[in-house]
C-alpha cells in the first residue's frame, strides 16, 4: 500500500515525509562557476550548441510522452492498434506544437 507524501514548502527548504530537502539557488550552489566540462570529449570535440541540446531533450520528452499515452490507451482499451494510433497521434501533435512555437516571434530563442 502506498503512503501519502506530505510536502511542506518553506523558503530555504522543504519537508517531505519528515525529511528536510534544501532549496538553494543554482548560482549559489555553482559558487560563481559559469561553465563546467562534464564530458571528457569536450576538450577534443566541440559540444552541440544549447539550441540543439534543448531540441533533443524535447524530442526525448515527446517520445516518452507518446509511449506513456500509448501504454495508457492499451491499458484502458485493450486494443493494440488503438494504442499505437493514439501514441503516434500524440507524438505528431506535440511535434506540430513545437513547430508552431518556432513561428511565434516572442518565444525565447534559448528554449528552441
């Protein structure tokens, strides 16, 4: 049986099931460090620009979302073709939404 999760949010920490979780700002945790090399290949190869990294992350999220939608459709309907159609349709509509966002002039470029 799953227990309910009690969350109390404070200014500098939050309490989750009697555990305190600190909530520090990212700039404070980074201690002024603006850039860190996380990959050993970054010294020899140029990493992708942020816009490509964000696009790939959004694509992975879209794929995961369509798999979840398709799985839920299969669970509730019991029909494999319906689940596949629902998952593919969800993925297609999400990709269309991202293309529409690119046409909006005030959408921040950093998120594209």
